[in-house]
């Protein structure tokens, strides 16, 4: 968003690293990177990036991150910045829209940091590989598609890195239960609810974020209202029933029951001839009678609405929105096969099938 920074760690890292560390990673200052300047803001009032980076490094030592692990984390973050600076040129091959990554230091540096071959990385970012009936078919991506694949790929790296760091922290602070009967285990539980998103144009990303919000809202409703009042009824406690809004029906429609919205989008993204129109038609046919679904008013509209607990959100199906973003997430799986397993398997210690899920 305008006047907002990307994740603070990038700015802290660029301020706090030594000149030698930056040189090894091919890094410079925050204003040189596309991902860090989209919001036209690289400085945050009240934050000292240099001091915060020092605090982060100190905290990671306390939490038993090794120097090698810290360096591998930094390499991945640096690779993300270099990937964001890649430039593409449109091409046409056999009457198909295609593109090429312009050879530059950002491409070679990103490949080096990810421990992959530069040509392999380029091919995976500009082509789609489908396996049907044992045959492998490769088709080029348009420049617009390739940019979406690139962005989805770096989001995948950052997301898995974040989860791995959280698991490392949990393992470091975990205290096994004591065998002593009077021993107490003190803990504080925090429920951090994501910001509900409703923009002028809402795509697959907003659908996923708002679905997460629906789940968190149901968690709250279930534990504060449903289970508590069921307990009162079982114990025959005389009390006044509290009315509440239950969003379980919306959850069922989005991702729980058969033929739910996400499963239909996923199914359509796998059909070579699947289009925004065919996907919207299937959604309308399946859910038009659901009170939580708002179909288009006519055949020319390309949005459908969902009655979320926080309000109605309309999702755009045309162009680079729902179907394309879902399809691009699948296309990025090409990159996982490039061969940088050494870095990821060392850092995350994941099984191969987990990486692909």
C-alpha cells in the first residue's frame, strides 16, 4: 500500500549488515530494490532499523540460532530482493505470448544465493511445465504471467522461512511437562487476527486472507459462545441464552463442504481450457441459492460477492485475479525442481512431499 513499507526485516538488514556482508550478498541500500519501494516509503517514523537489527541478532543468539542458520536466512532474504529486481522482455514464439528474463547481476546473484543453475532458474520463471499421461509439456509464459509467478515464488520462500523460524523459536522456549504433580506450567496464549481486506479490486490473495479471518472468527465464536453455552445446558444452569452470529455456513461454502468455492477455483485452474468465465459460471451454478453468496447481477459482470462476518466483499474473476493467481501458485512448483534442495533441505529439514504441498 502507498506510504507503507514492506516487511521491516529487509530494511533492518540493509541498515545493520556490515559492508563486507553486503558485498558477499550483492546488496546495497533499500531504495535500490523494487519490493522495498512499491509503497514509496523506506523509512518508518519511530523505528531505528540499525538498532533493531542488532536486537534481532542478539535475540536469535539467545534462541539458539547458529551462525550458519543466520547466514542461510540472510541469503534467502537477499535472494528475494534480487528476484524482485528482475526485468522481463516480451517475446512471441510460435504465435504464443512469451518472455525472457533480461540477463543482469540480479539474476546471477539470486541463482548463486539459491544455489541453482542460472539458466534453470530462468527457464522455470518463464515457462509452464505440465505432466499429462506421462508426457511432459512445456509452454511459455507471457510477461504478465511470469511476473506473477516470480512474485508467488518469493512469497513461498518468505512464508516457509517464517514458519521455520517460528518452529525454531517454539522449540527453543518449549518446557516439557514436569513429572511433579504440583508443578505449574505458566504460559500466555495470543490470538492474532489478520486484518480483514476489502479493496476496490479483490483477488485470490484477499479471498485467502479473509478465509483465514473467517476461521479465526469461528474459533472465537466456538469457544466463547458455543462450547460455553453447551456446558451450561449440560449442567442445567439457569441462565439467559446469549444470541450470536455464527459464520460456520460461510466457512462451509468457502472451503469445507463438497464443491466449495476454493475447490471449484482449484479444479478450474487445472483445466487447460479453463477461463475466468467458466469458473464464474460454475460458482454461480453451485452457490447461487446460498444466502452467503452474491452472484453477478447480469452476464456482463465479472465479480461475485461473499457475505463474510465483517461484511460483503466482491471478488474479481477477470484478468489477473482469482483463477490466474491460483494457477500461478501451482506454476511456481516448477521452481522447486530446479535443484536448490541443498539450501532448503539444510535450512528447513523438510521432506520433499511437504515442500510440494
